[in-house]
C-alpha cells in the first residue's frame, strides 16, 4: 500500500504511512473534483468549490484552520505595492 518493505517498520509506523498516503491521494483527487465541479457550475449560483469541499479526510477543525481569514482588500495592497 505504501510502497515500502514492511519488515523494517513497526505496525504504528506502517499505519502512519498508510494514513499519510491516503490523505495525500485524497488531496490530489479532491483538487481534480473541485476543478471539474467549477468548470461545470453556473457562476450565477453560489460560490466556487474548493478542494476542501470534496476531501473526506479533512476534519472540520482542519478545514477551519486552512480557510484564509484575510480579506481580499488586504491582499490588493500587497500587490499594488510591488512594481
């Protein structure tokens, strides 16, 4: 499952590797799902999807921590200052 020789690792380490690989695979897959959903969505109805909307391995607490809390206007000031 993880592509390593299991004889060298403990069961706990193998579980960590399997969980990490599963999360990594879902991160990639959820990006593709979000892209596909945004290409086919009606822009007049609702906001765009993110990969977090399709990833079942992300908990609500992690999703909250990964959502940016900076308003877009704050980012405009950074870009306008760079010439």
